C-alpha cells in the first residue's frame, strides 16, 4: 500500500491519507463586457474568484481548483489567449494571498507552464494530457498531475456513451495514460487518477463507477472524485443545478467509503462536514480536525 501521508504538490505538502476537499473556482464568465471596460470587468472577476477561494479555505478546502475553460457537456472551446487571461491573474492573487494548494484545471500546455511559474501545485487535466505537447509541458513543471477519463469530447460526449464494461474500460484507459506519463518522467508519486464522472457516461455508468471506485485502488495512486452539482444527481432526484447539494453530499459519503482521496466540490463547508462524519463512522471514533 502506498503511503500518501506527505503528498507533495510543488512547495506544499498534504496528508492524502485523510480525504481532502478541493474547492472549485470557475473563471468562465458569460461575458466580461457587460458594462464598464473590459479591464474593469476582468478585475472584478478576479476579485470575485479570490474572495470565493478565501471563503473556501476558511471552510476547510486544502486545494483550490482554478479553471478558465468550461468542460461541462456541450461547452464550447476557449482560445488559449482567453484562457491565459482568465486563469493566470487568479493563480497569482491566490498564491500571494492564501495558504492553499493551487490546482489549475487546464488542457493547454502553455497554461500549465505559466501557472506552474506562478506557484501552482497541481495540474488537473480532464483530457489526461492528451493535447499536443501537454505530456511534455506537465513533465517539465515537475508538479503532480490529475489524469481523468473521458469518452469523446465535451461537445459530444453525452450523445451516446457506451462501454463493454465501464469499470474495466476506465481502468484500461487510465493504465495507458499512466504508461505515457512514466515515459516522459512523470512518476507514480506525481499521478492522481479520476474516473471522470459525467464525462461520456450515462447515469448508470456514473453510479456504477462510484459504487465500485475501490477497484481503481489497485493502481496505488490517489483518487479524485468530481460529482458536485452534476446532472447524474438530476437524473436520480430531478433537481435543478442549485438544488443538488444533498444529492452531491451522498456521493461524497460513498466516495469516502470507497477510498476516494480528493473531493472536487462547489460546496466546501457542507462537504467537509460530510467527509469528517463519514470518516468518524468508518473509523468508529472522532478524528482530529486537521
Ligand atoms: C472532474 C471535473 C474536472 N469536472 C476533474 N476535473 C469538471 N479532475 C471540470 C454534468 O453532467 O470530475 N474531475 N473539471 C466539470 N465537468 C462537468 C461534467 C460538469 C459533467 C457537469 C457535468 O452536469
């Protein structure tokens, strides 16, 4: 069994032998230009992102995931220049103002490189370093990477997801990607795995992956779980995106029981409570609050 009690994220270290909560900070405004100048709108957006991150850290998040490209089903692509403009100022401000690990949610090699220079501690790529130059760029940062399974691409992935066996298929995909990481010098102590909930999967695929997450433990790598506010909750409960908290917390409780290490969520405070309570149940005792 691998020991994750002092997992390195660049200059910072985290105890992944206890489940950790990653707070989501999206920097994907519908429009920067609604009133005022573009410059003022961007600054306001950066301020908002930093304040959200500050609250999440106060609520117990130990990682903040910053993303400038929406990857939810049907989302359109964003230009490299736009992604850099959205993400880098937020990375810079959070690094200066908060004591937290910064994760950058990107598939763009240039964003990985520049964010690492500004102090990011984790590269989170839903395309599993599949873009041209991404493997090499990620390797050069020496940072850990989260590699996620996706079937298809965000524009079309929900059209007709199909698997021989979703657990086997996701496992085989991740195994291939791990090999490619090793080939460029990204070692096991720098690889985090993610089954990619909602990325080219039916609700049944997602439920099966969550209920069998433990099977991905065979890689002896940390597991990241991202189910927060996703449509799989709507498919079970018929809830709009702002009414999915309880459903999401149920996925976190099961994710903890199944051995998940990092939970990527919008609702940090509630998730930290569920993680702690679930741990107490599993260990049949109170655990330290750190
Ligand atoms: C994720 C994830 C991510 N999810 C990682 N990064 C998103 N490592 C962005 C829906 O069905 O799970 N792991 N970065 C957001 N993507 C989605 C996908 C959002 C599906 C919503 C849905 O509603």
